[in-house]
């Protein structure tokens, strides 16, 4: 069960319901087996070869990339099906469900506005997955360490007890409790403020039919927010145990159902935008069910006590839960809230910058070209983010013991350096591809020659050259998320966002950029008035990425307070390699501490 594809779990027969002592021990054995197998392969020593690390990065990044790409692909499917439903024409006596609005495709307009509401909610809710990953890694590492110690001491009976009480199950249970609270609260807020949220997204400019469809879509999808939040915990849990393949398997099943329901409800039953909302809701509920089943089957979430067990074991487990587990879960919940609040603050500031960028593009009448450049940006972001997921998992599993040992930190740094190497190469590849196809990429999204031409400078001279830097920034984010350094990431994003917002408000920055292109590269100044606004937007985003790179680079290579800093003797005693952070012995003495080389 541990090694076969996850989808096969759902195609197999239902698990046997065992009772009595044997069931009790089988359940504990399953949990023990999981904890001692999956995480160990990712927690290697600093002596890992580059080939070993490359294999681990590949095994983590490829499933992560595929699962990350599924969501935008299904969003595109929603758009395609709703667009096709607009063309449905029947007899006069049986008119089309979706009526054409003068000069506007009402279904697509409704879907665009309502989807933007949930895009913001989805990105804001990502803190649940990010905050869960390092905590789960830590729990699994502690279980494995205790298991090894007891195997050396030949303590079979105690081994059962320690594994049962120290499982990552408590962390995941606490995270699920937080997700339920967040999800139910979000559902209530969206349901009661749906019209206001649509207004913020531009819904007030829609025709009446489109507005009603958008409002219905928002209310339908809001019902699935508790399930969506719990699924994010499942993603964080499996990343924490270095298993991105199970995440991909869940996504493949749920999104396949999503695609089928889109076709059936939107085109078959002609439900239009409402059908797209119900198909998304159904796939969200299914995704939560699959993650729940996966976590139970893999032993990272304990099966609740049931009356089917012998009375003694049932009462004992209830007693253990009330006396120990509730207290432990409360402490873990505090850690999740702390990590999650910092990650949420970071995400909100980032989203505010992106919203302001869109508003600035609209003010300068370049929202069409900006949308195309943004689409290219997001697609390439998903590609680069796959290695960031691998970096987060590799760092969290190597630092999981949280004992500050130089060996663990050096192992983490070696994994980070390898992730940075591959991400930089991938960024260079994306730069080359973007430069080669900078004239052709816009034609995928529009047939308007003027709009396509307006995207050339931002794509060729801003977005494309930024890709290697973007790759390093995304990996840096994953590294410090894996290192549980959410407070630093939050503070850094606030400062970087202020620089970007200032750049948005500085036209002279874009003017200087234009002068450089016109004077040095000899480009034509066609439609420069509007294009200057688009360049201003993307130069502001470039400032955001440059400042993020500077802050992350300082944290990784120079900051003595970094979770990845290693204190070594500057004389080189002990053989610690030069990639670690070096602090002079005199600095330690000024703080009243004495370090061993």
C-alpha cells in the first residue's frame, strides 16, 4: 500500500474493519511503518552527492509541477466550456439558456469577475499548506529518531507507545481544526458579502444577466471553502513527508472529475456559469475526501477511536486523547497560527502589489496587454515554483530535528545550493524561450495586432531577463518556508512591497528606461504614451523581485540570525566547508557566549 500508486487505493476494495487487540496493533504498526520509511530517504547527511540530490529534486519537482499546472489548465477548461455554452442556439420556442448581451459575452464576463474573487482567496489561503509542511517534517523526524534509539535498546513495546503519541497526526489534526475554522469563517464572509466582493472585482460594470450569473457562481463556490482549506492541509502534510506524488494523484482524480462535470453541466445541461460553479464545488469536496483517505491509509492521520474495538482499548484511547492529545494539539495549534498569520500577512502584501499593478494598467489604458504579459508571467511562475516546492521539502526534512546541529544545517545548505543551481538554469532556459517567442506568445491570447505589439517591450526587455532572478527568489521563499522562518519572510515582503509601490508612482523611472531603449538599442517610439504605462507597471514588479532577491540573499549568505547560518571557527578547525556562515570568535565573546569549534 505504501509504494503503489495512490489512485489504486480508491480502486481497491474497502479496508477491512478490524476489531480488538489485533486491530489496535495493526493500526499502530501501519503508522510506525510509514513514519520510518517515507521521510528517511529525504533526510540525508551533508555527504549527499550531487547525483543523489538531483534525483531527490527531480522526484519532488516533477509531480509538483504537474499538480501546479492542473489548476490553471482546469480554469482554462472552465473558460472554454462557458464560452462554448454562449454559442448554444436552439429553436425560438426553446430559447438558449444564456442570452447574448449587447457587445459582451455575458458568461465569460461573469466567470472572469467571479473567478478573480476566488483567485485572491486561494492565494491568501495558501498559508495553511506552507505553515503545515515544516511542522509535519519535524514530527516525523522526532518519531524516526525515537524509533532508532529504541531499536538500539531493543524496546519493542515502548516503541509502539512512542510512535503512537509522537506522530505527526497531532499536528495535522490541529491544522485541520484551524482549516475548518478558517474555511467556515470564509464561507460566511463571502456568502454575506458576495455583492460587495463582486463590486471590488469590477462586477458593477457587468450587465444584469452577467452580474446575476457571477453572483450565483460566487455563492456556490463559497460553500466549498471549508473543504478547500482542509485540502490545503493535506498538501502541506504530504510535502512535509516528502511525498509530492500523492498530491499529484489526488489532483489527477479530482480534476478529471471536474473536467467531466464541466462538460456535463455546462454543455450538456446548459447550466453555464452556475454549472461551472457546481463542478468546481464537487471536485473540491472530492479532493478533500481523497486527501482524508490518503492520510488515514498512510498513517499520518490517526483513525479515531470507535466502538468496534474491545472496550478496554476504546476507553484507553479516549482517555489518552483527553489527557494528552488535546493539550499537545493546543500547543501545535499555537505554532500553526503564528506561522500562518505571518505567511498570510506576506501573501496579502504581495496580492496588494499585484492588484495595484492591474489598477495602474487600467488607469493607463493598457489592461489588455498587461493581462497577456501577466498570463505569461503566471505560467512561467508555475514552472519555476516546482523547484521551490522541492527546496521547501528538502530543507524542512533536513532541519526537522530543530537541534541546530551543524551537520543538519550543512546538509540543508548543500540541498539549497543544488536547488539554486537547477532553478537558475531553468530560469535561463525560460529567458531564452521568452526572448525567442516574444513576438509569437501574445498571438496565443489575442488577434489584435496593436495589443500584441504593446506587449513586446515588457516581454522581451523586462519579463524575460528577470526569469533567472525570479527562479532564485522562488527557491529562496521555499527555503525559508521549509526552515520555519515565516516572520522574516513577512517583514521582508512588507519592505519589498513598499519599494514596488513607490516605483509604480515614479514615472521618471519608466521614462529613463524608455530613453535607454530608444538611445542604446534604437527601438521605435511607437505608441509610447500608452506603452510607457505598461512598462511602468512591469518595472515596478521588477523592483519587487530585485528587492526580494536582495533580502533573501542577505538572509541566506550574510545574516548571523538566519536559521541556515552555521557558526564555525575562522581558523578552519573541524573541516567545515566555506559555504557555511563564518562568524569571528570575538563576536561571540561580546555576547557573553562561548562557542566550540
